[in-house]
C-alpha cells in the first residue's frame, strides 16, 4: 500500500533540522508529495539544550515555548495548503522515575502526543552518547529496565503513539536482533499498547540508524502489531524537506505484510 500519512515531521525549532524546515515549507512540500494528513511536532524537552538538565531533577517539568511557536504558525498557515495537519509533540518519558510519566505537562493545544525514550535508563546519558566500557551485564540490565519502562510509557493515558520503539536500544547494542526473546518482549509491549489504545510507530529513520542485519526481524514486530489489532503510525521522522513522506523501508514492510488502511493510526486533525 502507499502510505499517504506522515505523523512525525520536525521543524527548524528542533535545533538539529535543516534551516528550510519552516512550517509553510513543510505544508507545501507535504501537499506536493500527495500526503493527505501530517503531524508537525517538536521535541520536549529540547534535546540539544536540556540533555544534562534532565538528570539533575527527577521532577523535571520542562517548558516548551517551541510548541507555542509551531501552534501559532500552524493556525495561520494550515488552511492555505491542501494537506490536513495535526498539532503534535514528541515528548520524552522521564528516565529518572521510569514510571511512564513524561518530562513536560506543557501540552496545551497539542492533539497528538508521541512518547520517546531518547535518554538511557539507569545511565545518565543520551542514546548517542553512550559511555564507553559499559560491561555486557550493564547493557543487558539497561535493556531489561528499558522494557519495563516502555511498557509503563505505553500505559500512560496521555500517550497516543510510541516513537520509533527499540531504536535507542538497538543503536547502543542492547538489542542485537529483533528475534527470539526480543520478539517475545515486544509481544508483551504490544499487549500493553492494545490494552491502552496506544499506537506503534513504523518509523523510516530506523533503517538509517540500525544495521540491516539487526533490523531484519522488525517486520515480524509490525506484523504482530497488526495481527493483535494495535494501530500502526507511519512516520518519516523527517528533519529535512526531501525526506517528508518518503517511506522506502517502511513502505516495503507495509507491502510485505499487506498493511491496510484499517490498520493505520488516525489522530485528530486541526480544527
């Protein structure tokens, strides 16, 4: 099937997107690509600014002025383009408490909350700054802690979608294949998603950040989600215009498992 929806597009306000990722440019490009509905979002907290601060206070509740800026621009621009728009936020779960709570409550006007686990459980670091010389037992313990944590995140009633599930754990080597025990672990996570009506993201960026030999079994996780009735949320995770709505790896998975329109997550759209 062709994926006409992209529910994970970043703006220039991320601090690590292309300078062309202005809201009207995103809407125009999405329309030109034939997308029907998109979600425009940003990180909370701002990853580049607040990485260290996240671990300084277990009760952190970060303000999100970037949300207000995006909301104002979407309110102004969205009627001038043919694509339907959802006001979204990619919000990190609290890595200190690991109870499923989020790092901000500043979600006024947000219609779609996508929860991430960019920060490593039990290790005060961001996933692409993993400290060196962590013993194998430490990596395995981190994975077990992450699994319990992400299940709690999926149960949070404020969370609509899990962002790129497994990306961070695979990128740091805590997941070496999406097979065997890991597949069983994700079956546990999917049951929580089903119980709490939380969608599972099919994120194109996994194919860029995880080696193919590790990623190979991910198709079985998406198929298991579909078979169980967990909705799939298509996501480019675009940080530049040329990747908006581009689903190469994700499109192959959708085609191979005969993903249908009825299997896709559909959030509320802007009024």
